[in-house]
C-alpha cells in the first residue's frame, strides 16, 4: 500500500495521546495505520507550551517533553520549523475570521510537506483549495 503523509493539528495530537473520545474514529484509524506517515510539527509543541503556561490546558497533565517522547513511541515523525515552511506561510491567506498564527503555520507546513491535516478545526475549511483536511 502507498504511504500517505498526514500532519496532526495540535488538538489531534493531544486527543490521540489521552485517548479522548472527541478524536474521530476515522482520524484515529489513520494515525494507527502504519502505512501512513504521521507528522507532528514543533509548532504544536510550542503552542502546547504556551497554552500550558497560561493555564489553557489545565486538564492535560503531560508536559512537552512527555508529549514528544510519547509521539516518538507512537512512531510519529517530528518536523522542525524549516525555512521552507516559513516561506510557504505567504501562500496561506490571512482571513479576518481566522488569524491564528499557529494554525496558519501548520497549514503552511502541510502545504509544503504535501500532507493532509488531521483536524476538527472548522476554520481549516477556508483553505480547502490549498490544503486538504480530514476529520
């Protein structure tokens, strides 16, 4: 079977790690399929660190180091923030209804890596002509 590239949105990563029922069965199946390449961007770790430091993830107890190591155990592939991802950022239009810089960098990363984003974020639908999203 031909492998496919997928990029986890930050909430998808967290929900997978905590076996949260909000993670769709379709996405869980994609993540668990060893024929797929599952990318995690360091953007997500940065977002998690910021949200934990301001108390927005009080229910999620794992720190960034634990999240990283569990992702490696889950055979996910970490993507550092490359200049090519930053260069692709300009291809992601800035929309009044969606200005989240983490999301936009994840979209740029998916665009550059030719990856499908696994996300429940309805705002990603604004970019369906640039990046495919599955939930």
